[in-house]
C-alpha cells in the first residue's frame, strides 16, 4: 500500500492550480484508469478482504474517514493499517489484500487500473478471510 496524504499536497509530475475561483489538483497523471466507482459506507461495517491478481486499486476518501488495511497476498509481511481522512488516497497494487473498516459514515471513490467494473467486477477479485485489525486501531471502532 502506498498513501498520499491530502490530495491538495501535490508534487511533480502532479500539478495544482489555484486562482480566485478555487483549486484544481491532479490526482493522477499518465495513469490508465479503466473504472471509477463512488461508494458509500455506514459506520461499523467492513468492505474488501480481497485482492486482485492484475488490477491496481486507488481509494480516495471524499467524506468521513476509514481504516485501510493491507497485506501481501502471500502473507510475507504483517497487516498494515492506516487511518485515511478526507482527501487521502491509498493505492493497492496487484497481489495485495486490502480491506476497509469504517469508524463513521463514509464516501470514497475507487479508481481501478485493470478489470473491476461492470460485468468484469468479479473477474479479478479473490476473496480472503478478514484481515486482523491491529490493536492500536480498535478504539476507533467503538
């Protein structure tokens, strides 16, 4: 998992333009995005617990927050967790299990490079047992 804190903080090759009308911040540059979905989630639920063999998935939080969990599909490393807030972006490459837990109602946008949307939704999705939430994040879900 790679993360980018707050999409308004850009660095090359991404650019941000600001004038009296507001801001335009690049989220991606020279990326091949095949599918985009807006997802809403209720406080206390879990999503994900899967990986993709070919697809890279980018998750941009637009409202609320979420706990993003990741681990290599071969479990060669421990589970990583990070609290993402509005404007934060997490990227899971192929063969990385990812899951999300919601301490509050939430909305996020998923940008996928590879098979993911429409009739291809499940073609590159491999479900796994739920990832274990590290102890230091459990208080966020109470």
